[in-house]
C-alpha cells in the first residue's frame, strides 16, 4: 500500500468516527427532546371596564381552560376575555377611553406596549399575567 492509500484509509476512518459521534449526539438530543418536550402554557386576562373587575390565569394546558379560569376570577358577570396568550405575557392598560390588551415576551414589554397604545397620561395597567 502506498502513501496515498495509507492517507486515504486514515481520512476515511477519521471521517467515519466523526460521523458516528455526530449520530450519537443527534440521537441523544432527539431522545432528550422526546422525553422533555417544551411545555405549552396558556394564559388569559378577563376585564370589565366599568367596574374595573379583572381576572387572570396562567400555565394552563389549553387556551379554553385559561379563558374559563380568568372569567371565574373576574367575579363580574359582564367580564369578557380581552386577551389570550401562549408562552408569553399579557397586560391590559386602561385610560379615559377603551382598554388596550397586548402580549409581550416579558411583563415589562407587555406593560410598555399596553401603555404606549393607550397613549394618555391617565393610563394605567389594570391587569397582567405571564406563563412560566
């Protein structure tokens, strides 16, 4: 066997070893993902502007369950779900006009966006919630 054959054999073995190692890592990562899927968390905010009654929920398995819980907590028969969110945060701002409900990646982002949309000095956050 010549030098070229020896080098070719070494490169092939090294490539095969690297491919085998990559396959093991990929298999382990997919097994971990299958055992630990990303949790799906739903939340909702219910609100009634006249009485300013609020209800909120977070970390529910479905949007429907989150909405039902938010309405239960609101304790005003006129409450309505104004915001539903998934793996996020939500906030509701109220000023002299209508309420503004928005989502954000964090509590601060959701509240900032809600107050900016509300756009009045008298606006305030009346409710917020975040999934974990």
